[in-house]
C-alpha cells in the first residue's frame, strides 16, 4: 500500500515541472515564429526555465524517496 502512495505522490510531484517544460517549449516556439531575430534571448530563457523545472523535479524525487524509504 505504501508503494502505491509513493507512486501517486511522485506522479503528482513530477506533473508540475513536466507541465512547466511543456508550456515553456510551446511558448518559445510561438515566440520564435513571431520574432526570429530574438532567438538567442528566447533560447537562454528557455534553457534557464528548463534547468529550474528539472531542479525542482529532482528535489521532489529526493524528498519523496526520503519520506518513503
């Protein structure tokens, strides 16, 4: 039973950063379509957003692992 709770908590915790990555990717493609000359700034902000979302996902995974260990 505890494994099911851990899997559900992991899914809920990872869904947030996953949605952030999907939304940032979608919006960056839209922005590149509107203004291709700003590709450098868009790329840098996109990479920063991906790094923050991945860091949050890793922290969530570590917290859930330590709670249900």
